[in-house]
C-alpha cells in the first residue's frame, strides 16, 4: 500500500533525519519560545472562542500552564466522562488539565511530550490542579517521550478510549509512525480527535528545512490529501472533518516565503473500528438514526462532523460508515437505529462520490449497443 502515501513518505524523507527534526523542534519549544506571545505567526493559537463550559474549565487551569499554550484548535469531543484519554504532544499541559476536569476523577489523562521544559511545567502543576478540581489524587500523568514511539513510552495496545492532539503532528518527523501508534493504543470504538495544520499543496523541501517555518507549525504540515491517504493506510478508514479555518500567518516575511501555499487549521475525528467494518466510501444501505437529544449541552441537535448535524427526534438517513460511527462507539446510547446492511442501495449520494455512469439511454457515448 506504499503508493497510497508516497507524498507523506517523501515529506518525512525531506525533513531530514528523524533525530535532527526532534532536536530542532524541541529547541524551538524549549528555548526559542517561552510563552504564547513569542510565536512568530498566528498558525498556532487560531480558532473561535471556546464554548462556555470549556471557558469555565480553562479558567481553573494554572496561569503558568496557560502561558505556554501553543495549540491551534479545540480538540475536546463530547462524552468524555470516566474515559481514558491520551494527549499527543501535550506541551505544558493546558489540554490535559482541561480534559482532566471533563473525564472526572474516575477517568485519566496521559500527556506525552519530548520537550523537557514543557513537560516539567506540566508535571509541576499536577497536585495543584487535583486540589483545584477537588480530586483526592491527580488523574493526570506526563510521559517524556516521542509520539512516534508510544511503546517506548510504556503505552500498551488498546489502552485509550480517546486520543487528542493539538497542533503537534505537523511537527512530527515521522507522521506515519504517529498515526500508526495512535491506532495501536486506541481501543476499538475509540477515536483520535485532533486539531492540526494542513497545506493546500505539498510543501517544497527548502521550506520544510526552514526551522522557523517548521517550528511555527507551517512547513511540516501535510498536504491534506496526503494526510487522508496516510490515515487510511494505517487503519483509520474514514477520516471525518469536524471544523476548519484558514491560517492567515500574519507575518509578511514568512507569508512571502510560503508564496501560494495556503495553510488551514482543521479538526478531524478518526474512529478506530474493527478491521473491515468501515468501507472506503459512503455506501447506502437504507439506514437511518434518530438522535435522542441526550448528549449533555446538545438538547436540540448534535454534530458528528461538519456534514452530519442531527436534529433531536428527526429521522436522519446515514451511510453504512456513519451508522457504525454512532452504533459501535460511545455515542450509541444517544441514538435509535433504523435498518441493517442486508440490502445495498448503491453509493450514498452527496458524500463525495456518485454513480460514475451516465443513466441516459445509450450511455455516455450517445449510441445504444449490446456487448
Ligand atoms: C505547537 S506545540 C503544542 C503543544 C500543546 N499541544 C499545546 O496545545 O500547547 C507542539 C508540542 O509538540 C511537541 N512535539 C513535537 N513533535 C513531537 C514528537 N515527535 N514527540 C513528542 N512531542 C513532540 C513539542 O515538544 C511541543 O511541546
């Protein structure tokens, strides 16, 4: 399947040796930057204002942790109570401490990062946050390690329900290894829900080698279509785009360097379901779901992704893959399910692909003939 991710593999090769990239990125986040304001662009730290319950939870995170936040989105899915969550590239721990409150005392959140100064800030504040949240002991843990090798971090197969990551995978030297490791440590029915930076075209080698552009989360970004192929190649068969926004960069010199390449911050959700359950495309089996209005803070409707907002009590037709993402995950109790996969009705129209053949009599050539 290597042809599927040629672009992404080239990208890894272009970024030089894995160790060199790790050292440069660690230097950038450990020494060059000391606080959010030191960033040279707005590639990190974009995004809309968080919803009220997230704002309330963030107000309980220590200012020293917040000061070293370099994320590019909000990677907090619904239904986290009691879950085991992993944050890839947790930095100083802002999202870990946010998630710590959302999983509650019975859940746990593990953060992995390779930059010692960042992870030290995160660790130093563990007891402070546990007290602040009213927990008897911290439900957080920080591991100093590389997200390309979670085995070396001591993380077992199928040990997490949800993985988040905020503006990190673009910095990873081996993006395929990161996604493959995330897939390995997720439980079936779990998901990688993460915000990152993507480019409109493959980034040329000279820009990938630019340490500021790379450190600012721009030139390490995957071309979006390479990302989709890469995700599918490691087993995340149907990546779903939750939200996205263009990155303006806000630095004339760096904008001139990147020229016509456009960058976007985007949040994807990648479900891990048993092998073969999700199909390469959205297929129509005549299935539907009805949302019960029971996910906290979403009484009127709930969105699985940018294309599926389901109104409470209304029959909503879905493809086979969407049906599985709701039926075979933690979201199942919030839906009634209609239909099974016993009859196939063709491609699910409006989901990217459609019937490739002309339905006019005589076909696309205009003249009718038998074989
Ligand atoms: C842009 S910052 C984001 C940090 C954090 N997620 C946040 O929102 O503040 C990127 C972080 O990813 C970490 N990082 C980058 N590549 C990594 C890798 N291969 N393994 C572990 N950590 C990595 C860096 O050390 C840095 O702390």
